[in-house]
C-alpha cells in the first residue's frame, strides 16, 4: 500500500491541477505507471498543446525521446486529440483487467489448440498405419502363388486357371 499524501504533497498537486492566470500549463492526469499528462493553451491560438512527462527517467535522460508503446491507448488518443476528455483511473483499471482477461483466454485457447493438434496428429498417424497395413495385405495377396489346378469337390469346387495354348497345325 502507498503512504498517505502529506499536506505539502496535496498542496503541490492542487497547484499543478489548478489553472491560475499566471500559470501556462496544468496537470490533466496520470496513468497507472506514474506518467503525467499536461496541457497548455497554444500561443498562436487553436487547440491546446498536450504532452506527457514520462516517469521512468532512469532508462532515458533525453526528454525528446518519446516511447509511445509504454503509454496506455486511452492517453495516446488524448495526446493526439482523438479523445476530447482525458481518461480516468477507473477507465485505465478496467482496460487493464480486460487486457489480462483476454490474455488468459488466449492462453487457454492456445493450450486447447495444442491438445487438439496432438489429437489430430494421433488420428492421422493411426489412419496412416491402417493404410500401410491394408497395402501390405494387398501386396501379400498379390504375391500368393495362384494354382492352375482345380481344387475341391462338390459345392467347394473351384476351377483352376486355363490359358489356351496355340494349337500346332
């Protein structure tokens, strides 16, 4: 758990958020990682200028480097003026829960597909083994020596092969 904010921290936050006539910029909000989002009026007129102050200054001391992949999508859309209202902490928490849920479902589906893939491979191997067995039986039947003599008597009689020969004239 985080420590409760001191009086000085509360006053500092109030000063950052409030738009006084002598201040140019104001703190709009922050995300779950601690990045702060600011805006100020454009001196040339038009829409407000918006920017982010990244929390992880240890990785990169250069303030001009902007790593968009470390920012939530809601805040990126706010920075690009595609979203008019800044996202709330509840929006960010809800989106994070949704992301975790989607990832867990995707992992479960991957595991189910891996099982199904193994089952399909097993079925395919069984079918291939059956085809091989049947082809071996067919080859064995072809290789049997066929007799030309008749066999059996009565109901079990089967005539032998007869190949006519050319008569001598």
